[in-house]
């Protein structure tokens, strides 16, 4: 969703063209030995409220090449937003989080952050956000888990637009040893993955090979960990979201020119595309029988960005709302960049990248789409990915 993934907004289009230059600085560190550690900041953004979900982590991507990926935390019990918690909890990690935070997920007692341009997965203790391990994977993108293993999609090559870019792969990682035990070659520049009924589905983008994009979803048999087929869907695929009925919602980013972004429904019982929703989508988030969608689609021909916030009903497989923000406050959001829904309260979160250089914003909406609160002091740069946790993060003086 960050550096080179053809998201439909002007910030990412700009990054796409600059990729060849920026990769020269991808390995620079944020902080050297002896540099001052910047403490986190705390801001009360709403009233505290106890519940089964104790908080969430927000991974800020940081503009590509700036080495400013950072980690924030919101505490539901206190209503306090903690900004940039990683450095002070990990003073001995010289590079901090690195360059371009692309995904964040929780599995067991561990928090995993995929750092794209630094070519690594940072593993932390979910209770403390302290560093446990680093897993090296070139141009890593997204992460999913199954039966004690983590699976990470990888572009496999350098961060570079290249018509001859190689096929990507999915890495299989033992979550006990953090060692890569196997890899599976898939399509070009693979993105998100979902696992259903002993098979993994992988969205292939081909983003580095534009205009010759990939248009397939790879299917991997989990027992053999081999690709068994490719399903033709649409060009420049990105997001995958499974519903409760054996379907996967697949997003296509189009080409930013004549082919628009779209959303497809893939039936995993027969591995066929059954519906085309004619709905642009930058990111999907499922909650119950609803999938929340935001789209920020840039068009090179018109030099305009079109933004929308929709809801899909997965029972009827139809779009039931074209704007889930009902009080008009969507006009405050300059550049929507991430979406998440609390699975318990159904509160909706939308991140705002603003100008992609300065700190962004996070907005919380009630289930019926009214703004509840915002981060008055902002977030890190390019806020993007949220992981809800049922384990309360320990305070700094408790670790």
C-alpha cells in the first residue's frame, strides 16, 4: 500500500516514478548509535472505555526513502493515543523500524511489522512492543498466519520499475524459530494473501512491469506449498478479503488511465469470478457480513483524484452504501490511506496521509458514520495499518 503499489492517489503515483532514485537510500538508518532517542507523546483523544479489545497498534509507513516508519498505540481503557512508541522501548535497535511500514499483524503473543524497503519483518512482543527478532525478506509486502507459520509475500527483487522484473514468491516462516522453511514462486509482484480450506490465494499485481500488469490470483496448496493454478481476474491486483460464505473480494487498481479500479468476487468453491461490482477500491475491511471500502483513485488523464467510502453486503453481494461517513466530516480527510473496523464495537477508523510528508491524522467514526474523535496532535507520517489487540500494552516503566 505504500512505495510502489500503484495506489490510486497522487502521492503514490509520484513515488512510483521516483522509485529508481529512492532505492539508493533505502538502507540508510533512522538513528545512529549515540543519537538522542525521541520519547513517545501521549494525547487524550476520547473517554476511556473497557472492553475485550484493549487497544490497537497503528503502523505509519513513512514516506519512501525517509526511513521514518513508526509505531503508535491507542489505549481503549484510558482513551489515550501514544505516538511513536518503538524507539524508547527499543533503545538498542539502531535502525528503529526502518523504511516503509507495509503491514502489521498479531499472532499469538507477537506483533509482526512488515517493513518493505528495509527488506525485513520486525517481530515484537505484543505485550511490550519490544524487539524479539528480525526476519530478512527482500521487498516484503504482506503477512498472514496459519498453524504456527507466517507467510510473507515478496516482490523478490529490488525496489525498481523494470519491465523484466522477476516473478515474486511467498515465504513460509516458522514462528517458533523465525526461520524461513520454504518458498513458493507465484506471479509478478504479489500482494495480499488469504487462506481458505487448506489453500492460499495470492493477488499478483505486476506493478513493476507496467503497463504489462499481471492479472492473476495464484492458488497455493498448503500441504505441498506449491502453486497449483492461476485464476485470471483483472489487472494490477492488490487486496484480498474473505467473507463468511467462501468468497474472496479482490481489488484491481487498474492502470490510472483508461482502466478503472474495480472489485471482483471470487468463489473459492469453483475458483471462478462470479461478480464484478464496478466499485473502485483501495482497501477493504470485513466486519460481520459487511465489507468497508475506501477508494482514492487517481487518473493521469484528468489529473483528478476521486474518493469514496462504500459498504458491501456480503450476503447479497451488493453495494449498500456509497458513503459510510454520514455527517459530512469526510470532507476533512485530505488523502484517505487506511481503514479498519473494531470487530467488537464496529467503530470505523480512517487514516489520512495529508501531504505524505508531514504527520497524518486518524479519525474514529461511530458505527452509523458520525465522527467520534480524531488525533488532535496527529499520527506519524503516512498512517496506514491497524492491528487490534486483546492484550493491554504495558507501560514504559513496567517493562
